[in-house]
C-alpha cells in the first residue's frame, strides 16, 4: 500500500487565499477519522457539493456505475476500496499543504490487464484517474480530483522482472522503489546500481512522472538523462505501448520515452520500465565548512570545472541552520560546527579519490574554507550522508511542534549565492525559520520552511511565492526536481512563456482528449 | 553554405525496388549538371510530372507564388535561390543512396524573424519546408519533397552567442558546428568542451534533429541525455518558443526540449540552443587486438561494468577489414596488425589513467588479446583517433572506384558478437565487401558496405535490410544514431509496434496539422 500517510495532521491551508485557486471542498471530510466502510451512496453524496471543474466529467451517477463496474473487473478482497480513510489518505499527503480532495474510489492493480480495465472504465464513465504509488511527492501530484476520481494504486506492482547484468540493465514494475532495487542488486552481488536517488520511498513510476533527480545528479544526471531505456505505458485510449527496445541507444523516431518523463501521469500510466544501471564505484565522503554560502558555491563552481570534476559524485550544501538542526536533532554523536557546509561524495579508486581530495582541499581552502575533513570510517561516511538525506526529519525534530513546507527551485550555479542570500534575508524579514539544503552542484536549492499555525503558513506560502519569482528571474525554474503538481502550476507561464505552455497543452489534448489522466496537474487549465 | 555535396556522382538506386516506396521522379534532373539559373517557370514545369504525395499541398502555381513572396521577404543576393544545381545539391547527399528530389527553392536565413517569415509563407501556400545545415546525415533527412519543397538553409547562422564559463554552458545558433564550438573554447583557453561528437561537419540543429551521438557516448551519453539545456524553435504555427530556462535541472512540466530531439525537423525548426559543457579531462588512447569480435566485446562488457568503467571515455571496435583498409589507405606510417581491434580512450589524471590501463590490460589479456599498447605520443594518439573518425574515407580510399553505403544499428551489448558474426557471414555469402566499425561500448554497430554498380547496390540494400531485421530481433534498433529519415521508415512499426508509431503520429498531427515540416521523414505515412 506504499507510504499512505496519515492525513489527519495535515495542516489545512484553506485560508491561504493565494493557494486556493480551486475550491477543494472535501477537506473537512479529512479532518474526522473513521474506519467505517462507506457505501458508495454515502460517499457519492458528499461529492454532490462541489461544482466539477469540468462539466464534461461523469456525474455522481456515472461515478457510482464506474465503481460497480470496477468491482466486477477487479474481483478479490481490498481491490476496490471506498473506505473513507483510504480515499482521504490516497488523495492527500502530509508532505504538502496544497488543497486536496479525497478520491471517489481507490483500486489496487496487479497487472497491465488490470490497468487497462481501469482506464477503459474511467473513460467509459468520464471519471478522472490519478496514479499513486510511493506517495512521497511534494506538490500534490496524487491529490484527488474535486468532482471525483479513480485512484489507481500501483504500489503492489513492485517487482524486478529481469536483470541483465552483462548489459547493465534491469526491467521492473512501476511500483518498485529505487532503494529496494539497489538493495536487491547488492544482495545478489551484482556490482551495479541505479543512480537516481530522490526522497526515500519513491517508486520508479513516480520518479518517471516527476522527472526526479537527487544527490547523484551532479555525476549521473536526472531522470531526463538516459536511465530509462524504455517504458511500458497505458495510454488514455487504453492502448498499451512500449516506447523503445532494450538497446542503450536509439534514434528511431520521436523520443516517446521522454514524453512521459516529467508528465506527472497526465499522458500515460507507467507499468514497466527498463532501467540502465551504472557500475558501483568506491566513494568517500568529505565535508568542508565555509564562512558563507557565496564562498562555498564559488568553490563548487571551480571544482566542477576542473579535470577532477568527473570524480565528484555529489556536492550538497547545508546552511548553518541545517547544521544546527542536525546537532539539535541529536542524530550525531559529536556536534558539527554551525557553519555553511559542503558535503562531498568523491568517487573512484583509492588513488583517484586521494588525488581528487587534494585538489578539492586546495580549492576549498582558497575559497575560505576553515575546515575540510573526510569521514574517517565507512560508517561515519554513511551516517554523514544519511543526515543529508534526512534533512526534513532533522529539521522537524529540532523544532518540536512545527510543520515544514518543503520547496525547491533551481538556477544557473553562478546565481545560487545571490539566490540563497536574498532568500535568507527575505525569510528573516518575514520572521520565518528555515533550513536550506541544496544540490549545489546543479544550482538546485531546497528551502524547508517551518510554521506553527494558519497565519504562519500563509506567510510561508507568500515567501515561497517570492522565492520562485526570484529564481525565475535568475534564468531558473520554479521546480528543480519536485515537479509541478498543483503546487506550481501558476508559475509555468511566467517561467516558460505562454506559447511553450500552449505546446504542452497541444500534446496533452492530442493524447488525452477527454482530459482524464491526472487532470489539473502540470497545467490546471490544460484545456482552456 | 555548409557541405553541400556534389550530387552528380550519387548513385541512382531507382532500380532497387524495395527502396522505391515513393517515386521520386526528379532524379534525372540530378544527373546532368548545369550552372544555368533556372527561372521559376522552367523549374516548376519539371515539378508537374510527379503526383504529389499529399493532394493537400500547394499546386505548382502556389509554389510559384511562394517563391515570389520569399524574394520579397528575404531581400539581398543569394538569399532565395532557384538555380538548378543549388536545388539538387540541397536536396540530396553523396552520403546516402535513398531516392531524392531537388527542392523548389533554397532560402538562406539569418535570423529568427527570417525563419518565421519562411514558415508563414510555407504555411500560406502549403509548401513543405525542409531544414538544412551540415548536410552530413545519412538517411535522406534533407531530401527534397517530390511535389515541391522550400529548403531552409540554416548554415549561415553558425554563431556562438554567449559562453557562461562559470555555469559550464554556451548558447549558439543552430548552424554552429560542434567542432568549431570546441575549437573556439580551446582557443579562448576555456577548459570545457561539448562532448557530442557525431560525424565531422555536423551542426547543432542537425545533431538535435537526429538525436545524434558519437564515440564519446559511452562516457557522456547521447543528444537525448542532458546536453541541450533548452532550444529555441520555430513551430509550424510560426510561433517561436524557448523550451526551458538556463538552469541545469528543471522538472517544470513536459520535457518539450526532448520533443524536438530526434524529431528530424518534423515538429519545429531549431534556431538557438543552450548547450551544457563538460570539463576537459586528460585522455590517453590505447589499442588492443583480439582473435575475434566475440572476445573483444566480452572484454568491453567486463571493463565497463568494473569500477574503472567511468574512466572509459570511448571504446571503438574496428574489424579486421577496417584495419586492413586503414593500412591500405596509406594513412599510417607503420601498418597495423590486421585483426579485430578495440580502440580505447581513457580519461582522468595521470594516476587514474595509469591505474585504469592496468585493469584494462588485465581484462583484455584474460579475453585473449594478443597485444595492448598506448599511443606513445599525443600526436600518435590523435592520429589513431583520426583514423577511427575517418573510417569512411579510409574504406573508400582502400577500394578505389567503389562507393559505400553506411548504415548503423544498435543492440544490447551482449548481443553484439552474435550480430557481428552473423552479419559478416551474411555479407560474405552475398559476395559483398564491407568494413565494420562500432561504438561497441553502447552496442552500436556501423557497417560500411562497398559496391560498384546497380546490381551490387541492390544486393547491398537487401543486406542492410537483413541486418536491420536481425538487430530488431535482438531487442535492438534499426538506427543507433543516424535517425530514420526516409531510409528507415519502413522498419519503425516492426521495431516499436503500431501503437507506439501511432503515438508519434498523434503528436505530429497535433503540432503540424498541415504536415508541412519535413514531411515523409520519420514516418512516410505520418498522416495515414
């Protein structure tokens, strides 16, 4: 069932008027918990209230018929659920504070045939269909649709189907998690790994959907590089296509694999993917402290442009607040210096790492670093890296009773110091506490902004708004790796221009003429 | 004007009935050379003969009006040309033997505004429009359209517009050549380079169009990775869009940059691209001989999957025939041993290369290599690599009086030995001479098959046909890096399935509803 989060403590942001672009009236239903299995009728009656966003979608009666048909199509226990908690949990996330709505029904699929059945029923009754698996996304990607939606839960399809060690590739189902894939490879003694490393718990389907990346992107690129050799997708028409064969390269026509990467489930539902793997290379973790972010970033720029650049697997920036949070959270035995810090992961043989580290040390010192040290043991390196990966947890643990709004933007690396500087100043002025972590090697910057109540969340939302505009004005993007969902649709035109967004809509209309696949995500007004 | 090849010695393959899927009646016009400037009338009269492929295209009269309008829109000498030689040279290539047709008019553009004007006139009169720049492609990508076409020559727009050294990116016009870009960076002392290295003379626009790659793809991936940060494109509607900002990463909506990579000019005309650059890393070239291809490929597989894999920038396979051709062509001072040979380019610092070379040497010896040696000087390394890059020239020079049909396929690396073995056997059985070179690290395989006359070219065409089917059956592709053009359209459905090809057509129809942009390429029957 994936990590279906408990939505009861999700903060209601309904008062934040900038956010409430569309009235998701179902939120109240989320706030009271009940284990009662709701009959379709009682559920559906609650769907009568909101005005559907599109009048072309199925009526309450249609949704009822669709649910009945789904029960026949997917026999077996818990395959078709209308339990209120399930509907709520699958339609919202404790990771995000965007307006949300419970689904009308949650169906668990186990095969391509199941997915096709669900898509065909959804099309027959014109009920939007929202894919769900890892439930780790931050921008409301799997939120329910206000006038009713079928949530298609892919998380049970998490199998590795084939490993081709000699070719360095692997075929798996869309619900497989990247961490499980890497654990399996390690357990089997295969010296290969899948380098995309977004948040813990993310699944291949969602990683494709959001065009994810992570700390390894400096060395290995993102989901938009060539890690997905092909995908098998169910289209809105119900047709199943495989985008490519298994060869590493192909220039046979349009790159239809890439069409689905970053499309957030709006063009097709992922079923199977062939992943390219990379050889495991020894790594070592190092840490350097700086007097300020500007100096840290200028060191990174110089390092990446030298001949030792290719040995840098990751460079992460943790600001002084984040370092303090890690100390306070009590995760580390010895507290870290509370300074803007770079975490490096260097890769290569012993000789390569040792040589690279000398060059890195020389450069960071030239840029004012006061301290540079390696993790002395593998365990220390692992802990150090875990601290980075669990930034959100540390941030929350160090500020009990708060909640955290996570956002990301990305700018050309040279603009990052200015962006960080201005953002920290802006947050201080607004009286907001925040930690900052960033995949600084790519110019990708995450702010984890804390809040306690509705007044503060409004203030956070406004600060995020200003941050995004700041990034776009620096030739950057409103989202480096978290996608658009419903959280960032309003920035798309400013960032890309009307005609580029119109091109997206043209493609969407052609592939999904009924606007049934995850409507409202990417472009809220896809069909306007 | 790019490398407009002399088409007079292009071999007419009109007798090869498998190739002649569409009758390009204009070939005769190619065979007699004339410097006479043809009036539009005399040119157009020759266009009366063939039945247009689509009755919805403009008539002879429309084309005439379009040419007149183009003359007004693009004033100045040689901007709008209807000289027969120019029309022929821009509509065919000595690198390919697919049926071709001269264009109706060739226009030289110098700005985005020019491109928009041409697109709007082409749309007004419904005349197909075919982009042209480096003219190095092999599958007939810039061939003229039988019922008449406007060839838009982008080669004069070859400027680098901006270099952002700190961010490791560069903005240039679509007509810029990758070799010129790298030469400029070197000359300016900027320690960065653009790693995509297709055939000499290729331009950025064409590289995007074909989804190119080259020898560096083992380490840096292909055009479908993340080397193009954004593209500025003129759409069939005449609208100009920029697909993304300059940040290295973005997950802001559909990946519209990728929509154009591999689309062969059928969805938009490239104007400007922002390229990501990589740091220059010292390299060293090595060579290993093997008793057969199987042993060479198995060595490559093992090398790439070890921890030293990331230090392998390139691995090229040259078969015994190719080695013999290099010797015979007289390019090298000392003849090479005539054996199946791997050329390696290793990258890294002195220590890294020296360590990697020890590992490589150990592995190749275990796989039966009889000889492994480094180029002893930089000059020798450069010469060695040039020999690989000029495989076609060597092949032709060693067989005076012959012509050469170059084709490529790509299969999972583990299937490559079988593919090479069966193909060499098949070519021998057909009595055909061929050299084989391959980007073996990616499973990408090029056959350069020689012929002297029409009978032989038919036999070559049939052998290519069998090679492609063999590759597709091995989970491979009909084209690893040369694209589809008109040469490989017939294999697309076999390789990808009808529904995947239909998805391409759906996208094409939505973006180019009049089928004006390079029609007949990628899918001949795009609108059927």
